[in-house]
């Protein structure tokens, strides 16, 4: 049985090297006690075969993958916008 890998949608914040981009993923949820909408974000280091097709501000899908470096374990799936 194969386990499902997590998939997230985020915005490209920085193009570091030809194979690495930084993606910001925002999460919104209601506060448990007060009900106010709370926004959180987290930056992920993502591996991509060729970053020339991406620009800062693009919305992309990323997926969990194997460990590529100490901080990079997510891979690029597709560009949305």
C-alpha cells in the first residue's frame, strides 16, 4: 500500500539557484475560542528541474518528496498562475 504524499499550493517568493525556489504557503483558519480568521504562513525550499519557467509571484503546486538536502524535501508539481 502506497502512502499519499502531501500537496500544498503557494507563491514563489525567491529563486535561489537554477534548481531551487522558496515557496510561501499561507494557511487560514478560525480561532478556536474567538472565531476570528487567523493567517499563518510557512516557507518551503522546493526542488525544481528548471526554474527558468517560474518567476517571483507565480502560484505553484508542490509535493512532498525524498530528502534532497538538509532543508529541501519538496518538489515542484505544476504552475497554476
